């Protein structure tokens, strides 16, 4: 049994009670990752047959054999066991060699992904507080399958799954919920797609980050034909441009700072080059605001004043450049 082998490889002392269906009790390996002192009283219950696991101290739990094996292997530092399971810590993977034409492949959710429940768990509570502070609604958490991680490479992060056109998950973005965790954003190793671009609509509003897109989504609730998407960084991939082709037009809503304005200009040029009808919202003033920090009315005003972009008619490009050098 793989779980029994993992415990043996880690040198964990346990007594297997086969009369109870393979249940064992251990010192929990996850308590310390959840901000608690190390468990020394055997509060972790595990069924090595089916993978059901629960800590009665830190509330870590799992309901599947594969997920439990993944998490225990990471907790005990057993990369060889992960290799047997064809699961490698994504944070340690070497970057794939780039091919001429990138092909996105669904990879599913990270093993450490957990859904929000009602458990009295310090990581879940911190994740809930972060989402509430960013004004992300419960309906959005459910709609976008937002979760969190309490252990593994994505520990102490809110997790945002990235869906493809086929509704399968092609990666995940983790946002740190503690200030001392770096980097602030951590993506699973996969070909970069747009977040939320699997949804249908007549036009797309493109933001830099996921929280920005979630705030735009709230502002556009009454507009059924608009989809808020996120670029997930400054670089632009051919697959992202391909995703945008299905929309009749694209409206770029940049952050109100120099980097955001320059990024919006570059993104608009790339869209224009491949024939995507592109509009750009011009920042009113360079005050470092981003859509995630704007009010709904500010977002709507920006979108209403967006200008069509064309590199051959550089009026919008000139205005963007002018905005970038304003002193606020």
C-alpha cells in the first residue's frame, strides 16, 4: 500500500489496526505548516486503505487516497514517492522547453487545494478574511471555484483555478494571504492562459490581475454580454490572443501607474497586430489605483470613456504615453 510505504520511508512509527479497516494514528505532519507547534500527541487519524485522513488539532483533512499520498509525501520530503505517483512538486519543476507552437494541457487542481467549509481552521479563516477585505463575494467564490491551500508549495494562499474552453482546469494562481510570504503570486507550471476567458460574451474587459477582474465582474453584473478576464502578468502569449478572438471587441482596463499604462499599450499593440478590435480605458490620473481598489462607479466611468486603439492612428497611444508621465 502506497500510504504504508510512505510512512515507512519517512521513519514514522505507527501501529496498523487491520481489524478497524487500516486505521492508524500519528503525530500530525501538517500542524506546523498551519502555524501551530508540532503535534506530539498523535492527533492525526489516517486510513491507509482509502486515504481518509483528519487531524483533530489543526483540522487538516483529505478524502482521497491520491491527495493524501501527495500531501504526506510533500510533508515528509519524499520526492521519490511523488515520482511513483507521477506527481511532482510544481514549484520545483524545471521550466519546459519552449516550442514554436505552445499547446496548453489540463493539469487539474494542485493536490493541496481545499474548498471552503465551516471548519475552525486558521488558514481557512485567514483566506476568508483576505477575500472579504478584497470585496470578493460568496457567489464569486462558488462560481469560480476559489479555494485555498494550507500545506504544500501553495501553503497559506488563496487559489484561483484557470479554466480552458473545455471547462477543464489548466492551472491555478495562488495569492499569498500573509505579508511575509514571497512571491505574492505563485502560478502552477503551465502554459499561460487568460483567467475567465472560457466564458461566452460579446466583448471582454481585460485586467492585469484576477482580483481586478473580479471587481470588474461585480460592476458589470447587469451587463450580461461582458466578460471580465485577467492577463496574469505582463507578458502576452499567442494562446491568450487566440482566446480573445472569439469576442467582438476587447476593452483594456489598466492599473493607474506607469507600469500598468505601458503594459496596456503593449497589450493593445499585440491585439491590434492580429486584428482584434481593441479599446483602451485612459487613466484619469496616475494615482496608483487598480480596478481591484476602485469603486464600481469608477470602473463603469473608465469603461464608458474607453477609446478605440489603432497603432496606425496613434491618438490613443499618445494619450497613454502622456498619462504615464503625469505627476500626481
